[in-house]
């Protein structure tokens, strides 16, 4: 069993009083610290499980079955991240990742490309999963396999949560239809 650390952000939580905390605890979220951020209720989990998917799915199911009528918005740490954030997650220096990203090192010739830029700045955003997979394949840093596994599961879970939203949004459905026609 491995301990996986992640946060789940929820909206539309019925919380007239603190009783929602008891409901979460009784639904199996006793391994989460609850806090509020930017209008969301956040559950910071340290969940022991056989794999990352089991950890995240059991946490989401616990929230959904707690009776607090929360809508799970996303799981973090998010896949989209700066090189500084990715370096912090995997325990290497930002400078080492930047060296690979800029092609300064021969090893970095096939380093993943940024997936986005923050508008008006030169700040590049990367897929943490792509960078971690590259690091793991090149044996750069001491990246534990469960950290890579967790990042992959979080990215896929957030994609699935977004797909659920799309199903309920007629404008997005129309755009999807136009894109695939």
C-alpha cells in the first residue's frame, strides 16, 4: 500500500453548519483535511491505497455519497504547471529542468514542449505528466513511480470531470458537433 497525496476541489456544498464535516467523515473522508479556497471547499487527502486510481476514486465516491451535495470540480495538483512547480513536485532544481527545456543539454533534445503560455508573459506551461514521463525514461532525478502514477491518474480524472460538464452544456455540445463534422 502506498500513501497518495492530492486535493479535491468541490463546489455547491450544502453547509448550513459544521455538520457537513461529520457527513464527510462518516462517508470515509477521515483522511482529509478540509479547507476553503477561492469559493471552493477543498479536501486535502493523504490516502493509503493499492494504486492512485483506487485512492482518487474512493475519495470522490466518499464525497459523492456523503450527502453534502457537493459537485467535484477538479483534483490537484493539476497536470498543467510551470517548470518551477514541476521541479518542486519531483524534487529537482528549476534550473535543471530549464536547461533541458532550452536544449542546453544534449539529453534535453527531446524534452516535452510547452502546452500553453500565459497571455502577456513569457511564462510557459507544461504537462507535468509529459515532463515526469520524460524524466522517468531518462532517469533524471529520483522520481518515485507512484508520483508519476498519481500525476497520470489526476490528469485523466480531470479530463473525465470536464467531459461530464460538457454533457450538460448545450453550447459546448454544439461546438463539439461543429468540430467533428
